[in-house]
């Protein structure tokens, strides 16, 4: 089994992307989007988690099936978190 060598440029680009997305998350927190604040934060967090798993954990360079499993599971857990968050939000008394 051969190992894939990732260049330093790729790591730096992903790191900078994660920093920018963290800043975007912090910036969006100050914007009133109503019930969509949680959704936007979870979407950004899911994208950041996908970057970490695919690049830093080298899942991107494994088999196609493994990449599909990771992406599908990330989307599944995003939908699960959104569903549970919205269920909690809709059942609260105002």
C-alpha cells in the first residue's frame, strides 16, 4: 500500500481555509438570522470537519468508497443535528 504525500502548500491552504471559516462563523454569530443562525453555524462546522477528515486524516487519498462514506455520513449527521435542533426550537414555549 503506497502512501500519498501531501504538499505543504495543500496543508497551508486548508489551514488558511479553516481560519477563514472560523472567522466567518464568528462574524455570522453577530448577524441576526433568526432560526437560521444555528443552521449556518452547523453547515460551516460540517464543512470544516470534512476538510479536516479528508485532508489532515488522508481520507481523500484512500478508496473512492471511503470518501463517499465520509461525505454521506457528514451530511447525515448534519441533517440529524439540524433536525434535532429544529425539533427542540419548535417545541419551546415563547
